[in-house]
C-alpha cells in the first residue's frame, strides 16, 4: 500500500519556508516563488507547514491557507505532505481539511504537550490516523516517543514513514531494528546528519537547504544511494558550515539561516516571526562566505 508514495519519500523531503512581509503577514508572491524554485529544481516531495515553514508561528487558518496555496501552485507535480499538530481534534480537523483540498499526505508534528505517556501517545496517533485516508509520516523529536509507541503506531495501515530527528544514532539504529514494520525511515535532522542516519537505516532525508541550493542535496543523496561514502562525506563537508550555523542556539538559527541565505540570493526577504529573529551582522557575513565558497553568491546576487 502507498508504494509510489513511499518511493518518493525515500529521497529528498523538502520543507519549504513560509515567507512574510515586513509587517509579518504571509507573502504569497514569495511563497509561490519558493514552491516554483523547488519544483523547477526537481523536488518531488514538498512539506508546507513544517518547522522550516514556521508551523507553530502560524494560526490554524493560516496553516490551511498556506497548504491550499501550495497544493494549487504544485498542480500535481510533486507530493504535497502537509504538517499538522496541536491537540488531536485540531490535528484531525487539519488532516480532513488537507485531504479535502487535494494534499497527498500529512506529517504529524511532535506533540507539544509537556506530559506524555505511551498509551496516550498511541491514542493520539490512532485518533488522527483514523480521521483520514491520506498516508502519514510521524515526526519524532524526543525519545519519549518510545520504540513501543512507534512499533504499535507503525501498524496503522496509513502510517508509511517516520521522520526521526533525535540525533542519537545508537537509539535510532535500535529503533529501526525493533520497529519491524514496512515504514520508510527519514532522517529528520537534514544533511548534517544524513550520512550517519543512512548507515543506521534511513532511506530519505528532510532538507531546508534545498530552498537555497538543491544541487548539493541531490549530490549527497545520489552518493549515499550508490554507497559512494567517500564522495558523500566530501559533499557533507561542503554543506557542514551552513548546517552548523543553523544548529546554533539549540537549533534556534534553523529557519533564520535558510531565510537569510534566500535573501542574499534574491529568493526571499529573510523575514521571520517571533519567537525567531534575524541573524546578527556577524552571522550574515559568515553565511555570505559559505555561499560564495559554494559559487552561488556573486556580485550580481548581493
């Protein structure tokens, strides 16, 4: 079931940005340009309302509007897999809405409730999964979503993938081995961690970098698929300064770096919503050096 969908997510899973105007309203023109850029450059899975899309800075109505816009802009060229979250009723409501407007799948964000128990998590995921016919990916960011939870939830017929973003490779490897279900494991920590997750069982990865430069992400994917690990690590080393800048402040820079890089390349304007903020002058200059080293920032794009 969902074999074609699974094949798509065994590649690059692009988390698009949500551009904002200077007064922090959604900039629909820039959002359209962002989606067009991804599609033109060969991306086959696009995730509106992911964390790089600042999902938790959007209202529920904005999340609906963004997803509808992306579905309509996409015109069936890629799989649109939209993020949902909050309480299970809200998440189920969004899942039904996304199905009605023609999204291809949904990604359930890590629950934000500070208190979680295994039985409660299983009930949470089951309630959402039974509200839609769409294929589902779970987004795991904390180990309190245990192996036992994942083992049981992975048995649901429309749970097809697990985006794993806990950077503990031993725990990830154990989880892949023990959750013996037909799900696709996706490295949820982007290119910085992808080579290591692939060795442990991942088959695809999420990327914010592709909003800036798709070439290196595809080069990394191709090298890993072909088991050309020396080449993969050379590409990883090129990407590393960008991803290390994103990881600063306990990943607080994650979105700001992507948006500022897009700004420097003339692809967006760099505006983020609180609680995020724009990069410091020093970080802007540091990022500029990386983009110049990659050969994609020239005098004409400044």
